[in-house]
C-alpha cells in the first residue's frame, strides 16, 4: 500500500462559509464510544461555527441491519445531549435522511456516470471474481478486480443487458497518486488504482454501495466538512474522484484518529462493553462520558487536556473551546479511571445546581424504589440530598449507593429485640448523643467514654448499635453510619427501637 502523510499548516483550509456536517452511522449495531466520538466532534464543529448537525442513516447494506438500531441510536445521541438539526425524526430540507429511502436518487445519478463514461456495467460472475482472488493470493499479490468489463463495447453491454445477465456498476478509478489536504492529518497522497480494482458503486440487487451513496448524499445535503474515523481515510481519494466525475466540488475532509486503550490495544478489545447504553446503565452521567471522550483526542482548549486537573465541562463550554486544528493526529488513549473522576465531578456539579439537584434526588428515589421493592424506605428529600452530598467524594456513580454495605441508608431496619438490661444504656446513650457533634473522631471518643462510664463492653455495645441502626452485622463503622444517616435519622432509629422494645 502506498500512502504517506505529511504535516501541513491547515488552518486556512478549515473555513467554508456555511458549515453543514453529518454523522452517518450504519445501523448495524448500537452506538459505541468510537461512534459517539465522531458524532460529538461533528456536533462541536457545527455548533462552534453556527452550522448544522445532520444525522444520516447509511443502511444500504441490508444484510447487516439490526432491528431497532436506528431508534436506539437516536435515543443514545439524545441521552448524550447531541441535538440533531436535520435527520430521520427531525426532518429537514434535504431528506429523506435514511439511505434506503433514497434509492430513486442514486438510480438517477448512476445514469450520469454511465453516460459520461466514468462508470460501466460489469458482468463478471462471483465465480470469476473468486478465481481472481485465489490466483492473486497464490502469486502473493493483493487481490483486486482486473477491470475486465471496462473494455466491453456498448453493443456487447447492450446485448448482455437485454439477455438479463446479472450485472453491477463499477466506477472507473483514475490512475496515479491522488492528493488531498486532510483537516487533521495534513497532506495525504494515495494511489487508489494501484491498490484496488474499480469499485462497485451499484450492486446487482440495485442497491448502491457505501462509497457511491455517501458521495451523492454529502453533495446533495450540502455537507461542507466531513469529519469521520481514520479508517475511511484511504477511501477519501476515491470519493474525491467521484466528485470530479460528477463535476462537483468536494467537501473538506478531516479524519479522526483511533481511540485506544491505555496499553495501545484496540478499544473494543480489553475494554469490555463499549456501548453507550452500557455506560448509561452503569450510572455514568452523559457529561462525564463526553468529557472522557473529549479529553483523550484533543480538539479543545488547553485546560481540558490530559495532564491538567480534570474539570467536567458543559456542552456549551466544550463547544466554545473546540477548534478542529487542535485535534491530535495521533491515536487518543482513553484512561478508564478518568471516567470515574469525571462522573464524580459531574455529580458534584449537579448537586450545586438547584434544578439539577432536584432531578438527581428524584432519580435516586426511583433507583432505590426499583432496587428494594417492598422494603420500608427512607427517601425524604432532605435525607436523599444529605446522602448525595456525603457520597460526592466516596462513590463514583449513583448505583454504588445500592451496595449491601449501604443498604441501611435507604432501608429502615426491622424491629430488633434487645434485653431490658441492654435497653437502659441505649436510652441514656440517645439523650447524650443529641448533644454530640456527628463527626467520626468525636463520635469514636464519645463511644469510648460512654462505655467506660457505664461499664459496657465496647465491642458488644457497638454491635448492638450497628444492628439497631442498620440491621447489619457488618458494614461501615458505627460512627460512619451515624455520620451518613445524620443526627435526626440516627436518633429516630434508636427511638423506634426503644419504643418497639417496650
Ligand atoms: N456509514 C459509515 C460508517 O458507519 C460512514 C462513514 C462516513 O462518515 O463517511 O462509519
């Protein structure tokens, strides 16, 4: 493969008057980190230049469709806060935005290329193509179509078509090195024809291939800039050839480097599930995920880059910081632990905002009710809010608050029978506790002196208190439990026990 990349000052190529960008996923699965990164960078680019962000569904490969993927994709983008200006659900002036609904458009355009000699009918059978492939492998060459049907004359083509021989349409590649200036990588040169045979643009079932439909749609939808994954970079010279064949001006292209694991391996490996839905279900906040992605590929102001103490920026702040010229031309490493840092920061930010804080309280209530059905729950606003404030530096995501250790926060303990002898000190203890500051060190000192004064065994008294407060035999220290529950709840739980034991 002949390709080389050179760094060129590109800032002046970043401009085009009206910015229209698109995210063009194939609905072959669910949105994952790499897809969201592409969507986000397009979105930030559009919004930072008062442009439009378009969602286009590329479903021409009907054999790979996954049911429900289009709807889920839109829900995932919506969850992440990416607002679509034009798309299948939003509509717009350049629709339809689903390629399988645009077949008539592609049909018209293939005629143009056939008529101007840039494309031709190919009647080669699958069997012949397979033989070509095998032969190439045998002689250690890159398998590629030998362009045989290019040389058929119009009469031969007419006859074969009239006989109903199955055919596809291929695009005539232009020989020689093709160059373009990548917004992210700089100058890119590649000899497509040396590396592949003429590509199919319309398959024998009449469906266009990705390359063809993509070019036509980008042109008709007036896309000004194409920002997509680097895996498409070697296809770009081919796409530019097609623009030329139509006599159209191509958009500007920029390719986003790969996202990697910290050890340099491919993201889908090791990382486990990288579906957006998986992060959502785990309790990751949308902004945490966005900042996580944004902090690993560059493209934003200095302070959002890796080495500086992380801050969870809002979408508006990230949009203002975004600059396509700052995107790194090397692979971005995702540091998993940073995601949790961002999540904690986001939890803090939400709590500081009164409206978002309210929503969070509601969210926690729902989550707890769902997790502990049928239990008698403690979910007053004040209590939930206190717990959230306590949790900011202790948990990384809200579902952590459902762990067995912390169940006592939400579930009032069942009534606990204790002997009359044990009840006497508890009564005195509650009265004294009322005057204490509920802070761990102070409480521990208070417990010790109380046990000494009343000649109680420290360990067993703690055990009783823990059971009364939580119904648990193990878990956080009693002082910590009290700190978490707050004075009012602690005293209320102890009083309830005294009452039940009367
Ligand atoms: N449908 C292609 C994909 O799923 C789009 C590539 C492009 O943006 O041109 O990645």
